[in-house]
């Protein structure tokens, strides 16, 4: 079967109303093994019509113009070639906020919201969360979400990728927190300065943690489209934890907290690395809603 939609698909009377276009779009996507064909068809038709997905259901019998049909068919074609929906629409929701995304950034994952949630639950009597450092901010999803929740927080967000930081800046402006987030380009702690030692109450990071050899086994949607820089965690997937744990305590304040996303139930391994660093209390591990170990939290030893 050709990846391109046929001209006859365009003329297909089944594309005429919203209801029919959704059904046809769903069929076309499921023929290509897309995992959530209905949802994707809805999001893409919503994008073609410039309306929210929920709004489609208020006008199911509405007739689509040729222009909208052409646009929808083109979007379906991209999806059938494996492009993630978020890159096609340029948007993904995280923490109930709409984030701009491009192929230069990892598409923020719902399980990463747990990182934000856990950070916000750190009791104020323990640490104020006035100064936060995010390493590897990507789209800025974590930093921007935290900034919207803590009006008193100032955030420093780094990334090795200058292109990712451009996307993160757009998101900070979009959500009105650009004055409280400073974006710094460079390798992990490299963009920080001497005077940042002991400065941060909270350090938060969703590092690349896929073992290099497993990248080729990831779903093609991830492997072929998302930045390798955002995924590759070295031979055992733990390179970034080792590097971060080597320096984190130097930049954290007295009883500052380190909050890390982890993958593949690597809680035990990452906890061992935290303990081996000798600069943190025994860490806590939190599971995501799928029941998988997802977040490690460690408090710096004073
Ligand atoms: N924080 C975003 C999120 O949770 O959706 C993105 C996380 S993504 C897994 C990891 C991020 O770390 C990517 O944006 C990548 O560019 C960045 N990164 C990779 N290596 C880095 C390094 N050596 N120093 C700083 N950032 C790095
Ligand atoms: N959660 C990502 C995945 O779906 C991996 C992101 C990361 O390495 N932090 O594979």
C-alpha cells in the first residue's frame, strides 16, 4: 500500500462531513498500525479546522471545505509516515498547559508530570523552593509548569541544545513566566558560575536514560523522530545520574533536594548511585500511575 493518500481519497464523499472524515481518517490510520487511530484523527482534524478536539462533536454533520479536507489529508499522510502527532500539530499538553514542541525537543510525557508533582509536595518548612535549577529542560515543560505553580520561584534552566532552549523560551513567554526563568546553554553544570555554589533549593532533571543499545529497539516514532540527545543515557543508561550526582551537592543549598526522573524501574540502581555519592540522605522512590518506578528524590546532607 502506498504511503501517499490517493487523489481518490480526496474526492471521497466520506470526507465531506466532520463525522465521515473522522471515520475515514481513523480507518486510514489504523490500516497503518497507528496505535490510537481515533484519537489521532480527532486531534489532526481539530488542527485542520483550528478548533479543539472536543468541539468537533458539536458539529459532526458540518460540511468541510475543500481547503480543510486537503489540509486534513496532508496531516493524515504525515501521521501515516510515522511522525508523532505532537510534531505535526506543534503542540502537546503537559500539566494542563499547551506546550509548543518541535523535533528539536522531546515530546513531554505524561509520566513526567509526577516529577513536578513530587517537587511541589516538598514541605516548605524543609526548603523554600525559591531557587530552582532544571538540567536538560528541552521544551521547558518542567520549568514552566513549576514557575506557574510557584509565583515566588526563580528558575534556572539549562540544556546542551540551543535549539531546544529556543523552544523553551517560546513556552515561557506563552505562559507568562519568562521573567522568572533564565535559560542557559551548555553541558550540565558548565553554564553555572562559582557564585551559584550552594545556591539552589531544588535541582530537578529528567535526563536521557535509555541505554544506547536499546535505542534501536524503541518504537520507530521515538527512534526516528525524537532527538537522540534527549534519549541516550550511555551504555547502561545511567551516565547522567553518575555525572549529576558527582556535582549536585555543590550547587544545592544546605538541605536542598534533588528530584530525578528514572526509567525502566531503575530505582534500585539510581538509589545505589545516590548512596554511593555520600552527599545525600537515603532517597525515596515514587511510582507513576502505571505502577512503574519513575522518580527518585534525595535530600542533601547538610
Ligand atoms: N525536561 C524535558 C522533559 O522532561 O520533557 C526534556 C527531557 S529530555 C529526556 C533530556 C534533555 O537533556 C534534552 O532536552 C537534551 O537536549 C538535554 N541534554 C542532553 N545532554 C545534555 C547535557 N550534557 N547537558 C545539558 N542538557 C543535556
Ligand atoms: N520516557 C522516554 C521514552 O519514552 C525516555 C526519556 C528519557 O530518556 N528521559 O523512551
